[in-house]
């Protein structure tokens, strides 16, 4: 099932299927296309030379190359930082015994 978009056509005074024409002179009130305008006004080139000038192209490029954006990891970095802090201060990380184990391994390797 596909979703349809309708707009009011002031000339015919009827609802017409499809998006309206884009206005270049300022905000057009079509917020659902706002982010697409950001891409089209500032296209960028990906590492492989692909020009990305729309949200759809960006989404497809990311999917095709198995990439993601930082907002997909919202909260993950804070949680991992908390886990690292707990590891290093919670007694699971014994610096002295670790140094001794490395020293024993080096002695064993030399001898």
C-alpha cells in the first residue's frame, strides 16, 4: 500500500494528487521536504565520488555501503563510557597483576 500526497491547487480550487511546485524565494511551508532542500542546496561528494543531493540518495548510499550515522548510536556512547569507567575503577581491572603477567610473559619469551 503506497501513501499518497495531496495538495490544494488554488487555480482549479481542488485537491490534486502529488506534491506542489517548489518555491525558490523562501519557505514554502512544506516541512516534509525541508531536509531534502538542505541536501539539494548543499550536495556533497561521497568518498567513492557519488554525488549525494537528496535524502533518498543518502539513505540508499548508506544502506548500499552498510554505513550508518552517529544518531543511530544515541545513548550508546554514554553507556559504553560508563561501562569503561566501571571496569577501570570497579576492581575488575587490576593494574598490578596485569603488569606482573606481562613481565612473566616477556621473561618466558626471552628465556
